[in-house]
């Protein structure tokens, strides 16, 4: 007697998790049970037909080309040298305050996020530049580390963001609206991070002593670095918001703009251009493989009816939608502490999507909530990727201090989630204006 298809779905998920914990690449861990399960339930020829359709149709997706363009934009901005100068700009403006260097780190990370879209790149850049400056100034390693890893998370919330593109691909939501929806929450989280630094040094001034004050001439002349990123952000995101560009066209304009900035600043060489292109291909290949693996898994889960059954089960419980949402967020909090943040999203979205839709939540709003949860996962011990990236670029920092700082900056993320749940218009006001 054959087991129910729902049981086959659960077995497939179990195999996927086993493969992941055996350190099998995420894309393979999703694709293998998806292919095997589809073959078992539908047979070889139907499975090959669907596999061919899923892989080729999504591989040639016009929308998918947004990812390599934004990744290249990020690489070229790094080559231009602006990323290192941003911290210096905020240090001159805020360094004389208690905790000023930590505030400068958060501010520089927010500006860098507007031209980067990668939390890993942002954390690594600020880890190299800011951590040694704060150690030299006598900052507590916990506060300095926390500001760096927290600031790094802004890279996937403030557009451009590969996380929003990935979510949009999985849910078939408007990528343009998702990117625009991240602006206000990103700015709000930046402010909350800064308030956290201020509160910490207010309670314990020794955590972040002030540094020498810069002259007004030095402050004003330093703003030229921010001007480059601001112009690029306004052209790319503003053009998309105004309807001048599609997300894919905006990504192409952004990559070309970053190329011109690096060229004008005389930082572009044949060598670093080749490195930028190579890194873009590597990152894009990694993300494409995950997306295609996720779509294969999605097909398998769809024919097992597991997501639909889960939605019906939760709907039959009669719980308030907010109670269900809290359970989903707790699930993400747990998963984020034990597995890769990207894997967490691509695995769970196909399963919980029918439930979230059935409860009537706006999918653009939920996408921002998901990205904020990814931010928390990036700094959650013991697997927080941002913590390991920071320790990698500055081995003098102890993981215990990095984790202590990361835990402190998880509090403003919780506050942001509460605000977004209570006031959804923080997310939705800008996307609505695009209609």
C-alpha cells in the first residue's frame, strides 16, 4: 500500500534537512528530494518534462537578470573606494559624540546599503575600516562589533536588495514594489540602531568614548563621497519609483552608473574590473542555483498538497491572524539561529505562502517582514553569518564579544517588527503611490 502523498512530502522535507546538515550545497539539498519525489509520484517522463519546463523557463526569465546587474553594481561601488570613505565622512560629523564612531558605522552602513544590496559585503567593508578605528579609540569590542554587524544587515533591507528579488521570484510579487517598500523600514531601523548606541553609551559611557572633533571645513569637504552614492540611489530607485525604469532596467542603469563612478574616480583597472566580473558570476551562479532548486522543490510540494493542507489546518484552528503570524516569526527566529538565512527563506516560503495568503496578509508587507527576519538571522548566534564575516576580517575580535554586541542589536529589530505589525503603512505607503 502506497503512503499518502502528504507523507511523501514530509519525507522529502526530512531528506532535505538531513542533506543540509550534512553540508550538502543548499541548491542540491532542495533539488534532490524534489526530483526524487516528483519521479516517485508522477513517473520518469512527466517528471523530466516538468523539470525541463521549470529549469529552462526560469533560467531565461527576464526578471532574473536583475540579480547580476545589482551584484555588479555592488562590486563596482566597492572598487570605486567610496565604501571606505563613507565611514570617514560620518566619523568627522559624529565622532566627537559619545559612541560617535559606532553611530558613524551605522550611518555609513546605511549609505553603503543604498548602493550595495549585500549584507556580507557591507559587514566586511565596515569590519575592515571601522573595527580597528573603534579599537584604537578605546571602544568596547561588544559595542563596536554590534554596530558593525547590525549596520551590515541594512544591506538587504535598503534597496537595492537581492533578498527582495529572491522573495519576489518565489512569490511572483512585484519586485519594484518590494524594493521601494524597504526604504522607510530601512531608514527607521537605522534610526533604531542609532538610538540603541545612544542608550548604551548613556548607561555606560566607557563603552564608546568621544574622539577628536573635526573642523567644519573638514566635515563639509567630506560630503563629496556621499554625493556619489546619493546621485546613484536617486537615479536607480527614483527612476524605478517614477516608472521610468523597470527593476531590471534600473539594475542595468545602476551597474553602468557604478562603472562610471569608478572610472571617474580613477579607481578602475583591468585587474579589479576582471575581479568584479568574476565575483559577480560566482555570486549570481550561487543565487541562480538556489532559485532553480527552490522551484523544483516547489513543484514537488505542490503535488503533495502539503502547503495547502497546512493552510487548511491552521485555518481550521480558528486562531487570530496575528497569533499565526507570531508563530511564523518564532519559527524564523529558531531557524535563523541554526541554519543559513537564505536557505531558511527559500525552504519555508513555498510551505507557508498559502497560509499567509489565506489569512489576508499583504504579500508586499510580509516580504519586508521576512527580510527583517533574515536580518535577525544574520546576527543570531550561533550561526549568524555576519558575526563570522566580522571575525574573519578582524581576527583580534573574540566571538564572545561579537555575539554579545549582536544580541544587543537584535532588540531594535524586534521593535521594528512590532512597529511594522502595528502600522503596516510604514511599508505600504510608498508602494501604493506607484499604482
